[in-house]
C-alpha cells in the first residue's frame, strides 16, 4: 500500500493505492499470479486506470516474474522447509498454512487403507 496525506491532516483524507498480490500454485511447476489494485482517487478516470495497469504489468513482467522464476530455479526443491529458510514475522500466516496442510495430508494418508 502507498499513500500521501497533507501534513497535519488525518490519513483518511489522503490519497492511497491498495495493492494485493497473490501467487497460487496450479501444478508442481506452475503458479498463477494475480494482482488487484484499488485507489480512492480518480476512480472514474479510465486513462488513469489504463496507465496504472500498464505500470503494474511492466513491473510484473520485468521485475516480479523474472525474480520468482529465478528463486524457483535456485531452490531446486518444492520442500521449502528442507532449505531451512529464514522466517520473518510477515511469514507467520503462510508458514502456519503450510504446516496445517502438511498435517492434514499426513492424517489423510494414514487414514487410507493400504
């Protein structure tokens, strides 16, 4: 998120752009990348919308996508935790989700007849 507010004024009076980036695995070697941008200014201005979309597409194609591909290639595995990653506080929810999924997959596997 990014925004500006006149000095001394409440944040709610400022201009902001709220961004969401989502990466969703669709196979072992493919990921769907989705982004959403919302703003509280010039919302009916199609020219501004198109310019923002072009800038975000450029950033993805020339910055995000090459970096994501390089990381995936350098990891050499789909098992993130086997790499002993450094985890930051912002990683907590993703790590929790991975651990829950792993636990449920293991429980399901144990429940299946051999």
